[in-house]
C-alpha cells in the first residue's frame, strides 16, 4: 500500500469519525431547532418520492412513485405517476383525491381524511408544533448517503392531543432528516393496526416560486365528483 493511499484512508476515517461524533452530540431540541429555522426560510419545495404502503393483515406492500410539491405552510401535492396515475391535493383544509383513469375525484376536508395530516409533519409550520402533539425521541443518527449526517426522530402522539385522536388511529411517526437543508428525507407513518406508509424523498429543490395552480384541482370534463359528507355530483 502506497503512503498516499494510507494517508487518504486515514483522512477519510477521521472525517467519518468527526461526522459521527457531531451527529451523536445533537439533541432533540437541536434537531427540531435547525428544522424550524430551515422551514422558516422555505417558501415551497419540489421533490421526487417513492411511497411504500404495507398492509399488516395481508403482509404485502404496494410501491408507487411520482412528484411531491409543498408550499409553506399548508399546501401539499402527491402526484403519483406509476404504477397508476393518482393525485392527492391538500389546500389548507380542502382535500382532493383524483383517479384520472376512473374519471373520479373524492372531495373532503382534512379533518375527514384520517392520517393525511401526518404527511405535513416536518414540513413548514408543522415543525413548531411537533412537541405540542408528540413525545419526541432521537433514536438514530449516522452518516447520510448524500453526505453529512441523518437524524431519525420517533414521534409518539401525546394522549389528549389532536395527533392522538381515535379517528387517526396513529401509532407513531418516524421522521428522518438530513443536515444541510434539514427537510424530511423519509417519513414512516405507522397506524395502530400495524399498517404503515413510508415516503422517501429525493432531488429536493426549494424556493422555486411554484404556481398557485399547482395546488388547485381543476375538474376535467366528465369526471364524477364524490363529496364526502355531501353526496355525489357529476
């Protein structure tokens, strides 16, 4: 082994050790504080996502992927592109779930859509209220594959809080962020019955001045509208 290669290996080992030591020194308050500061500077966010839904009863997984859009503080779009087209649009308290192939859209309020609000956790204004809704523990840290470090927080609903509502049936949320941007790179939502939804984000780009139309559902001709709590319309 050449002396140059030896020096390189030693330097790389020292750098890795420094990253791990810095990650280990972070507390829950440190991580939440950096997330809060990052989100306060973020106007909007675009990313690719892979979603994996696991059904505990049937021991099977459903994988989908597409584009994720978020505007601070309360607008979100999951534009699923494969294996089937589907759009989830959340605009304040209004929710549309669009199935283009079925020519059908479900309209409901965020309060009616059990578990969807958990998708906001870690984005925008939700960071400031995390400790009001959840008991938070820092359960894992280490080097992140894209450089720097990652931090995984376990969020358990506080009894009596909105997150602990029986209608949500929310067991816990596992939230992973990486330093640098301090936005979520992975969110795992675990229901009390054991079902889970994992969202993994990549290619994150922020402050793109996304159009208002991105977060508004425009009804295609011939699409059936099903209003939950209010019947159906064509």
